[in-house]
C-alpha cells in the first residue's frame, strides 16, 4: 500500500523536485556557456547533450505538477476538504512562503542594477520598475509577450507568475464548486484545452511556452493526482510497473525532439508522466535519492538565486575564455555556489521568516488559533 501522508517530507517527491531544479540550472548555464562545446562531447554525442540541456524547460513543467500535487494535498490536510478551505488562511500560507525570498531576490537584482552592472539592466526600453512590478504582481510573462527577453535575471521569474495566478484562483474555485466531484471537471477542462491553446499560439514561443493557459494544465494535473493518490491501493509490483511506464514516457518525450517541435503535447505528456510518479511515490529512498532530494528541499531558493549567481559569474568570465575542461569546472563551481547560497538563505532567512510571518499574520487575523495555523 502506498502512503501519501505529507505531514513529513516525502523523499521521492523531493528527489523529483531535485531533478527538476537541476535540469533548470543546467539549461540556464548551457544558454550562457554551451556545455555541448566541452569535454562532455568526448563521451556523449552533441545531440544527446543538447537534448538534455535544451529541453530544460520540461523541468519547470515537473515543478508545476509537483506544486499542484503538494498544494492540493496540504490543503486537504489542513482544511479536511477543498470545499472547506480558509480563503485568507490559504493566502497567508502562500504569501509567507513566496514573498520574503522573492523580495530579497528583487532587492539584490535592483542593487546590482543601481550600480550599473550591465547584465542586470534591461536590454531595451522597458522600464526596470515595470519589470519588477510585474514580477511582484505576477504578470511578468504577460509583459514578456510585449517586451520579449529584456532582463537576464527578471525574465527567469516568469514561471512564478504562472503559479501564483493559478493559486490566487485555487481557493476561490474550491469555495465556488465546494465538492471535489465538481472541482475535478473544472481542472479537466483546463487540461483538455491547454494543448489547443499551445497549438493556436504555436508560432509564438513566449505565449506557447510561458503563457498562463499554456502551463495551467500541468498544475491542474498535479491537483488531480493529489485527489487520486489517497483513493488507490497499489501493490509494490503495480507501483514499480507504473513508475517504469512513467519514466519511459518521460525519457521518450524528453529526447524525442525540441520543445517547440513538440509544443502541443510535449508538456502534456511530461505532466502525465510526472503525475503518475507522484501517485506512486513513497517515502523511501537510498542515499542518492536523498542527496538529490536536498536540491528539491531547497528548490525555491535555488530557483530564485541561481540566476543571480550565474549573472555574476558571466560578468567575471566570458564563454570564450574557457577550454573544453575548464568550462566543466566553471559549471561545477556554479552548482556549488548556487547550492551554498540557497542553503544559507533557506536556513537563516526563508525558513524562520516563513514561520514567524505566518504567526504574525494569523495572530492579527485570529489570535486564538495563531500558533496552530502557523505551524501546520
């Protein structure tokens, strides 16, 4: 029988998040330094390397699915049913988790922009203030449709806009439909319509990859998976077969072609594979799973701050200064520095401020239940 109690961390889910964030980190490093032109091409084919690195946005799709799964699961744990969700309480949880780290990242980017470091500045006439405002109010991907890729660091935060708009609507939808049997069909409509939306905007990369309705299906699949998971009982053999099928599907889609060549159903199939793995996930794992899981536990901090690390490294050393081997050392340093900084921020900033901010906000709203709510 598969256990889905999320009161404690699930090592296999953390492992999946770790894989997802590492794909994103490798993708962004490759965009700046072209890893295919390194010593790795003496071991692997250029096509194989490029397939792994250029399709790193599938890692974001994994994040969307996992996020939807965890949000739905924890919401049910906290409020018993989706229809019983506490609207303000839900927003307090999201605000306390998301905003402190995001504000810190924005402050750092603004600091470097103020001192005129070119890589932190906009490369067109788009206002830097508007760029920051769009990140903080979660319509940055909409701004990108008009302005394109205009800021090396800020543009990375497009996916946060997708998630938080979905989660702004999440409790409203739950309260509106009340019953799970009505909520799931709503999510299924999103899942069905998203491929048509991506097909319609297939000639526009920013809309078809980064648009709200291009990505909502992955989050909705995660939400549905969280509803399904506790209701099924799988034997160990059945669980392994499903995992093998999902892993095969994931790898096949990942290496089949580039994202834009598979824009209609690529994200859908990756999301399906991720959902199946989530449904079959257990809290077991060897040292390798737990090691990769560390990246998953710190994935939000890595997501926000790795691009700042990479921008500073890119200013220090241009791609042309590296040979086949030193480029890989630079990649290793990038992973180490990003992980070290993310770990420090998680331990000494985001985790304590998350807990204390929840206590403070719940205390303002309802002093009697502040401690229970904040620590749940």
